[in-house]
C-alpha cells in the first residue's frame, strides 16, 4: 500500500510539473534513468534523495504523501494568497469558489 502510494504520487507530481523523468533525474543529481527506474517500481530512494525529489517537485514530504491533495503546490500558493487578503476579499473569494463548485 505505502509502496503504491509512493510510486503513484511520484508519477503524478512529475507529470503535473511537466518534466521528463530524465530531466528530473539529472536535476536531482542522479543518473539519467533514475526516476524512470523508480516509476517502474525498481526500489526506493534514500531519504536524502527523497528530500531532493520533494524539493524539485516543490512539495513538502507531507504533501508528497497526501494523496487527497491533488495539486499541493497550487494549494499552498492559494492558501498563501488567501492569507494576504482582508476579511471582505477572502469572503468574496470563498463565495466565488463555492459558486464554481455548483
């Protein structure tokens, strides 16, 4: 179960970032086929490499494993922007979001 979550999230988050497995592998200091190997379920990264993966993807380790959060970078950015708004504007944004859901 844990293993499936790791592999699935790696694939999803990399695809969301729109980078190739090769590009990501090289960017985190690994061989060109490293991420491809992980995505094909060939082992796990060391803790240090996992942190590099998270940093590259722009997510925290907690966000990496939060499969209920489909777009962690966008969500974090949205919350930061919401915190910068005054009460009236924050309520306006919430009403817009609620309206879009229906």
